[in-house]
C-alpha cells in the first residue's frame, strides 16, 4: 500500500514519560536569548558606525532616519542644495552597509537586512 510506514516505525503506545517538550522549550528560550544578544550586538555596531560618520553625512542621516524629514526639508533646514543632501545620504548608507557587514562577517553574526 502506498504511504504506509513499516510496522517497526509505528508507535507501540508503551512509552516512558517523555520530557522532550521541556527540553525543546529550554532550547527555544536559549535560542531567543541568543537572538536577542545578536540583535543587541548588531544594533550597537550600527549606532557606533552612525556616530563615526563624517559631520554632514551624520547630520543628514540622523535627520532622515531619526527625525523622519524628507530631502527638501533637510536641504532647507541646513541651507544646502538638495543634491548635496542626496549625496550625503547615499554616502552614509553605503558606509554603514560596508562597515556593519564587514564587522558582522568577522564576528560571524548574521547581518541585518538593508
């Protein structure tokens, strides 16, 4: 017959008390804890790299991503051309991608999705 297991793979019904579900729960908690540690590490690295950005790149990056300002608002606030804003935003993102990915690879941590 199709899709039937051999008899030796069928359960017999007489099993000792199984506590594997407890082990799985503990493993899941450990995995969640490891995930939180990795996430904290990556976020700290990103924050450190933002602070290392050159002056105007850092200012433009923070205005875009922390203050939710658009390019024209930033250009008006900083009294610079819109193309300069675009340039510094591109440079900041490129620098962050490169340095964070490089650090994640050397630390063997799964990098965040950019």
